[in-house]
C-alpha cells in the first residue's frame, strides 16, 4: 500500500465522528511550496503562458509582484492536495469527487517560491443512502501574507459503498 493510501486510511472515521466536525474546529494542512516548475507545468497543461506566470525577468520588470506568480486556477486546484493532507474522510467511502463551488475569490497573488497551506471548516453536511455531501469554508493562506490567496465555499461528495443487507 502506498504512503498516500495509508494516510487516507488513517483519516477514515465513522459517520458519527465526521458529523461532530460540523461547524467545529478548523483543519489546517501542512505547508506546500509553489515553485516555478509547478507554475510552468500548470501553464503547459492549461495553455496559459501569460508572462506574469512564466517569464521571471519580464514579470520582475513589468509587474508589481517582483517576479512570477501562480495562476489563480493553480492555487484553486491545490485545494485537493491540501485537503487530502488534513481532512477526515467517512468510513466506507469508495471515492470522493469535487461537486463544485458556491463561491471563489482570489485575494492575494502566490509568488513563485511561496509556501501555501489550506484552512478548512465543515459548514454543511447532507447525508444520503450512498453519499455524503460536505460543504467547506476553505482558504489558501500564503506564508507571511496578511490576506489569503483565496477563499472558497467548496462542496465535495463522498460516494459510499452500498449498504449491505
């Protein structure tokens, strides 16, 4: 079993324990460095090669950022990795999927080389026979910044194993 799979298994909790997190404490991930290689790969994947992301010399000379910055959508996409690092998961989940966002706001740019981490709080829960829909207040913080890189109201869906008779 991979280290990632082991980490997930360690965070599996019974549904009653998961429910207890509703409107409770925040979950805070480990720090993750957003380096130029990550930014360049994201630019290649999305075909967004705007100079503010991929040309350090030009970004330093022509922007107020002092260098390149991560794409907002790169920062948003990191929510999954940051959440995976820290959030509990419901026992008997066979897969989890992104269900969508009620809101997303990009507030502070993430400069190349910066470290970010996620903050999450469970604010909504809808249980069905074969799924659990969770609503999260989410933020991506930038180390040393006064304001987060982004805030979001994120909805995830855990698809559960069918109940046994």
